[in-house]
């Protein structure tokens, strides 16, 4: 039987949504082993002077419970 735990992570980037996802996943992987999947829950952006200045994502990250 396999068991996983899910945590919520918020990440941001000044480049793109994809970069925010990649940075959030990379940072989480430094402290969690066995990441098995992610689900993007929310996509938002900060706007100044009619331009996006920050891309933000909220994601659920699943990882296997180690025995």
C-alpha cells in the first residue's frame, strides 16, 4: 500500500507562471524527497502601470510517506 501527503505551496516569479511553478517545485524538492505530483490550484498576477510585474501560483505538492 502506498501513502502520500499533500502540502500547499505559494511561489512567485517576475518572469512567468511557468517559472513560478518551476521555482516553487525546485525549492520544495530541497527539503522533501519522493515528490510524485503537483496540482496548480490558483494562478494570479500583480499588475502595475497596465503590465504584469509578478506571476503567482498556489500549488498542491504530493510526496510519498517514507517508512
